[in-house]
């Protein structure tokens, strides 16, 4: 069976929701943490670093985005399927692997108007926020993603590497990659079937 047209987008939205809920819960355990940013989006392509300040208040808040980096057919998830297709009409792979990128950006400390670098206390506070965001994103994906699959079996996924990104353009943050399995459950376009 083929993928439903909204399968990948709905997965991206589910991951976005999981991470935002987890970030919103952080201030209960870590006073002073900013929580989930006001700007929360599923984006096409890589996340644009155009809004580290909270657009709702103008204060440092950042942005949380999820995007699809790539997709490929797989018979043995997550390995790419190199089977030749098209010889017998629509014969899609049983599973499609989708690589998602979760990005959390926050405002980075900037030099003063006189050109002096941020002091160590400002850098330490920014580092604390980024480190808490990193752990929260990892935990959110690990704990929430299995429950996003229909039925009793959880969604299969492989946690990719996480890295700190920036500071650049006044932003600093984390990027988490993961690969999730999407089973085919829709008929082939045009009614062709295997």
C-alpha cells in the first residue's frame, strides 16, 4: 500500500506537539526556563533563523520547528530499499522511512553597544537553557513518538544525533534528527494495485 497523502506532515505535527508540551512543562522543574517558544511551526526545508526573539512579546523566546529532511522506501527499516520498482505497476515498499529535524532556537547573548563580549554569567545562562532544551527534546521524542502510531504497536523510530547549533545571527540552540517508520496504508494513486 502507498502512503496516505498527509502521513508525513501529520507525523511532523505530532512531533512538534510532543516537544512543545515537554518544553512547556520544564519551568515546573527548572525555574526561569522560558518553556515552549511562541513561534512553533512545521516548516518546509531547513528552519530559517529569522526569529529568535518571541514575536508575541518581542522578548527572548525563540522558535521551535520541525521539518522533513528526506524520505525513502525501506523493506528493513531504517535501511534504504534498493529494489527496482515499476515493473509491475504500483508496488510501493511496505514502509517509508522519514527523517525529521527538530530545531529549538533561542536568543544568544550579544556584545554590548560598546563591542564588549557577553559576560560569563550571560553565557552560562544561555548554556543552561540550551542544555535543558537538548535534554527535553531528547526525552520528548523518546517518550512521545511511540504513541503517535495508530493501533497497539508503537511507532518504530531511530534516534539520530543531536547537536548544538550557533551562535549565529543572534541565535543558538539544538537540532535533533530522528528517523521514523510510516507504514503504507492507502491505495496507489489511480487505483493501481500490486
